[in-house]
C-alpha cells in the first residue's frame, strides 16, 4: 500500500535531525586518541628532572589549543620540535628567539647552525601580535639572563592600526632592553596579496618601515629577513600562504644564525 505523498512529506518534516553516526563516532575516536596521548605525555613529564618539568608546565599554559596537542604528540613519539627544553652549556651565550609561527619554523635550523656556539631557546608560545607580547613578555623572558634576544612581531599585526603597533612594539623594546641583553629585530617576512583573507603585501612593508625607524631610535640591530627571503619566494614560500616550505625555513634559519653570530662576536 502506498502512503499519500502529503503524509510522507509531513513525516520527513517532523522527523528530528539526527547527527550522522560516522561524525559522532569520529568525535569519540578523536577524544579517545587525545586522552591516550595526554596520558602518555603526562607519564613522560613525570619522568623528567624538575627544571624540565617546570618548562613543560609553562608550555601547557602558553601553547594553546592548537600547538599544545601537536607538542604532546611530538613528545609521545620522541620527536624534537621548536619547544624542546634546552639544557644550557654555561660556557656558551644564551639566545632567546621571540616570534610567531614563521619563527617557530626556523628555530630548529637556527639551533643546528649555532650548535656549539650558543644555547638557542625560544619563547614558549606562538608569540602572535604585539598585544600578546605586552601581556606575556615577562613569562617568555623567564628568570634567566639573556645575552641576545632576536625578536619579531608583524604578520599578526597586519591589521593593527600602525600607531598602536608602534606604541606596543616600543613598550616591548623598552622592556627587553631592561634585561641587559643585546637586541636584534627581525624584519617581518613578506606575505601575499589575498584580500579575501585580509592579507596585503603592503601591510608588512608599512610595518617593517615603522619598525625600522623605531629600532634606529633605540639602537637595535636588524636582521633583514624580508630582504633576504624576497628573491626566493617562488621556490621557498607556500602558495597563497605566509609560511614557508622546509627549504625556506632552512634558509631563514641559516640567515638568522649568521646574524646572531655576528652580534655575539
């Protein structure tokens, strides 16, 4: 017996919308996998010396919902990453890298290039915009003495009004100078013109120009990554992206290491 078309239509309209079983199962599977990784990570942390445990606690507070799960997976798998604990060689200078995901990308290349020449640490975060720097800088600086701080803020400030960007950047420079460390500003690497994503190449050029004036005012050396990487964007920068491929990060890391070494001498 066929049901009237009207009855079928009303039945479909009144039926409650059910979550697809595969989506629910996928979420459950992910939650279970995340819990297993966290348990293994916490067990690994418990085996560490006190100083390294303290570092992992800082990372847990600072890395956020995107980078912390990646860090946990790396540590459970025994992989090195930009946020590795760095045991200092007391005979070598201490260097701190501050910056966003581009800085994260070249951190390990810097460490490799400066092995045996400097203890290369990085801030325990994707440092993001200057507003985040003003809020978190004291945590990133920690309690130790730094010989050199290599820093950048720019891509995450591409839509920050220029006066606000400059004011906050000056606050950060003033605070870092108070540590007694030698400072080195890294010019922000180029970004593509992607209006839909609110990326404009000119926004970085404007901020690099403002930052250059500020660094000159404060006597801060510049590591001009913008100029260094620009001729290589076609082969080293990901298409329609601010980030770089492995060759790009290796190039940037070597460039940063060379600039840092020149200042340490």
